[in-house]
């Protein structure tokens, strides 16, 4: 086995053991396993030496037992520039199905893009914004409240801390005139 291949295998094993979806200063590219799932738990940890965050996610079904063949998904592209705010909401009653982020060492920041999915005949209602879910340089462990789904992300960067804090938009689900649990 070549040394280069051994290093790649070891790096992947360390990432899996630690549970992070990205390496420090590396690409984050995560989507829930099934198209009918949304991100329901965001975990992140800031590292001062690298001035970056590592992220992990868990997912839940938007509608239990739904056949995702009619679910459509799109990618937003980058929604912010380095050192600039993120103010994103999935269009057309969509939900956050995944996140993509790229780090830049010069700016010590990340740009963000989002994967949004839409289930026909599902509408988002009673939407609300969370407060900040982490402090500068602090850990984050945000759970979407019961009977809600994540539809948006707000974030701001601070050059002094070289970190971001995050807030989310969450909504209830209306299907066929009935509010259902997420």
C-alpha cells in the first residue's frame, strides 16, 4: 500500500471515529441519506488554532414513511461571500436537506450553500427564527423543536473571534389541511 493511500485511509478513519463531516480547513459536503429527510440536529465545535469549525448532523423524516420518488431537490450555490452574513431560506416550501461549505485560510471563514428538498402538497406554516445557537468560539448542539423542520439558516462572522454564530428558521408542516409532526 502506498504511503499516500495509507494517509488518506487514516484521515478518513479519524474523521469517522470523531464523527465530524468535515476536516478542519476542509470542504463540508453533507446531505441526509434520503430525499424526504431534513437536518434535525446540528453539532459543531470551534478550534481556535485552525480558526475553523467541524460539523456533524443527524436527519429525520419530514413525513414518516413517505415515498421520496416525487421529492425534488436543488442546490442553492454559494449564498454568501467570506466575512459576510448568511441569510438563506429554502424556496417554495422546501426544507434544509444538506449543507455545503468551503473554508478559506486567508479570511478564516466559510462560504455556504444549501441543499433544499420539496415534497409535493407539503406547506410550511407557523415559521419562527431561533436565537443564536452558539457563542463565539463555543460548541453548538441545536435540535430542531418537535413537530418542526429546518427551512433556513442565518449566520454572521466576527473577525475578532474568527468564528461564526448560527440561528435557524423552523416551521411546522401542513399537509392536506392538517398540521403534521416533523
